[in-house]
C-alpha cells in the first residue's frame, strides 16, 4: 500500500486477492441479470442474517450549503474543443483498448467483472467512485447515453499525480472493453488554452445528464468538481509520460488519447461553529434529484485522519436540469453511527452506507434502526441502477491491488 494513499484506504483488516483465471461469458445473459458462468476468487461471503444497528440522527440541514460556479472555465473549454479536437462517448467506446473479464466478488451478485492486469496490479492507481449511464439518462432506451450503456469508475493516480475515469462498455452489442480518460483542469487563456492534472482523490462520482460530479476532498472546505461528458477532448498519445497540456499547437496528456476538462466547481460551506464536511464520497439519487455525500471518519483508534461523528448530507438540484442553484442549502442531514465509510447510496430517500474497515453494508429506510449486512473487502463507492424490466441493482467495486473488480447485487437483498 502506497504511503501516499488517502485515509479512506487504511484498512489493515483486509488483504489483496491474487489474480484469477479469465473466463468467457455471454454478455446478453449478463444484461438479463443471470448469474456468471463459472467463478473466480471471491472477496465476499454469502448473505448472512442482517443485524440491527442504532439509527442515524437527523440534524438541521440549514447548516450546510453549496455554492456553484458552472462558467469559470467556459471560454477555455470551448477553445480546447476547437483547437484540440472533440470526441463523443460513442467514439471513445469504439476506440476502447482494455479488456474486462468476468469475476465473482460476492456470492449474492448478479454481475461482476475485473479490470485488465495493467489496472489490477498498478501500485500507483486506485479505483474509487462509480456511476452508470442509467444515472445519466434513467431507464429510457435501456439507460444508453450517446447510444451506449456504460459504467464509469474513477481512479486516482500517484505517478504522475492525477485522476481519471475508466469508461466501461456494458452493452451486449459491443466488446467487453473500456477506455481510460484523464480528468484535467483548463488553464491559461481562451486564445491559447492548456490544461493541468486534477490532483484529487476522486473518492466518489455522480453522473446526471451530461454532467459528471467528482468528490473533491482536497479542496478547502471541500466540495465537487464538475465535468461534461459531452465535451471529451482528443490528445496526442506521443510525447513522454510526464507531459501534460499544450506544447506549441499539440496537446499531450501523459500518453492518454482522451481527456475530460473541468467545466465547473461546487464549493461546500457550513455555518460558523460547524465542522467543515469531509467530502469523501458521493452518489446520485435520481428519484429525488439530489446528490448525497458522506464522510470517511475514523473512530478513536486513528491518529492521522478525521475522527468524530460521521455525517451524511443531501443537496437537491434546481428544477429543470442537472445543475445546482448558485447557492443551495442542504435538504437533509444525518449523523450516522458508523465509521470508515467509503461508499454511500440513495434512492427515493433511502440510504446505504459501506464501511470498508468493517466489511458491512448498512441500509436505512429513513426511520428506525439501520440494518447491517456482510459486505466485501476493500469496498468503495455505490451507485443505484434502476431497471424498468428487471430488479433494481446496487453497483459497487473493490480497490485492493491484485483484485480490482466491479459488481452488482439486487438492492432488494440489502433493503
């Protein structure tokens, strides 16, 4: 484990998993929700009886606010699209160059796959957040964005220090493949724009409409960065690994072919006397049109990371689109009796919380006690998958080096 890794991943109770055999599987069977053909090394056990835990406590949401700026980078992004070149999600997926293979992560799953060896075994890159095109567009057209059903997983990189998403095809009509896209922040002028690395943990992502929100725990006092999935840039794959941005009339991005430029910033504010939020992970609640966030906080055993009561907060989008108002006051705030939270999910006001240290997934209906289930080692973010023709799912992922996998379970089994 890299010494530079964030608090969210100090998890001495778990171990990495060795690579497992690659297996073939019919994609149409997968998409219909059938089980996987065969198995690889699992990181979770069968579903055990649920246990009750104390209920979250509701606190005044008026203490938490967001300030949104969606225009800071507009001129530079438009210039970059013109000067560097533009690609659609469909074009990027046609150019996908890494293969995913089936994997069993937990016995209750209905889908599961692992990344290519270059991602599984990279000691400098770690998967964190997850979102899908179902978040972006809903169930219409089987959840296809730009004609493709895809899953997005955020990574943070230590060498060079940067962040990215892996965009993964999840459609029976296309290969089992994915492409890496570097996240960048526009710099310089609109006349000669450039860009630089986004050096954040990328602990959670939420995709709504065209906009991809990425948790920013590095900013003070925290918040989110905003990217637009309809504004992917093409870049030159030549140069050296450390080259980033404009060189003359050429744009380089550590040998990546595609980059996604930041289009906005969401800043978090709190009342005087309220401790700033730790923006560890986020998720979309599409039904209530909101983003939920939660904090990674340790218990009293930690020396170097935030401790104290964990909070989870909901912020609603403004009417008519996937954006927040200039100022948004939280609509719900909770104190959650859990620690070491790497994942949060929500759907129609219900909540799920993933504690990586304790390998548990806790559910809260909005009243009464939490219900806690056994979960996976190295568990990360959560995304709710709504399906008009089948069971709704919870998607999640694991980050342990040597076994980095994405999986889905029926949400009804964890509710």
